[in-house]
C-alpha cells in the first residue's frame, strides 16, 4: 500500500507559488519525486538546471516538515533518512552552494540545514568545469 502523507490547508498555503502538481499533492508528490531522483539520477544527472530543480524540491519538503506536528514530522523524517542516505552515497560535498553565492546569501542557505545544496555527483562536477571544488 502506498504511504499517504498529510496535505493540510497549512501545507497548501506554503505551496501556493509552486507547480500545480506540487500544490495539488504536496508531500505525496515531492517525496516519491525525491526518491525517484535519488534512485535513478543522483549519480548520473549532468544538467545543472535539472539538479537545481531536484534540490529545490528537497528544500520544499524541509519547509513542510517544520510545520507538521512532531509525530508526523518524525515519521516522514524516518522515510527521508533512507532516501537521503542513498543520495549522500551517490554524491560528494563541495565547497560552494550549487546555486551560487548570491542566491545562497539571498535565501540564507546553510550547509547544515540545506546540506543538499552543497553536494553534486561526478558528472555534474565535470560538466560545470571550474564552478565547484570538492570539500576535503
């Protein structure tokens, strides 16, 4: 049976400026999308715009998590741990935010909180020649 995640009016309000699919389905679209990306593309995607789109989807998940009751948030976090671990396994950390310094500052992205914006795979690293440096 497919897991159903909450999709309350409060969640819908957060999603009001997103695509119709995201607005209509919330976490029920975003979490399977993140899993599909991680399973099928995290290790071989080579287009920065596709990468940024997927990282933004992961950020939206985080934005929803903070408004959920602790019990619901904890359940979803457990689901995400498995997916995130696979993403981490298929990527490596970089010194730069994948968006760029300007966007990073404007949005106050943080390496701890928004860790996915500081990771890439080898294909993307090579395609964006000179844009990123591997973190030691």
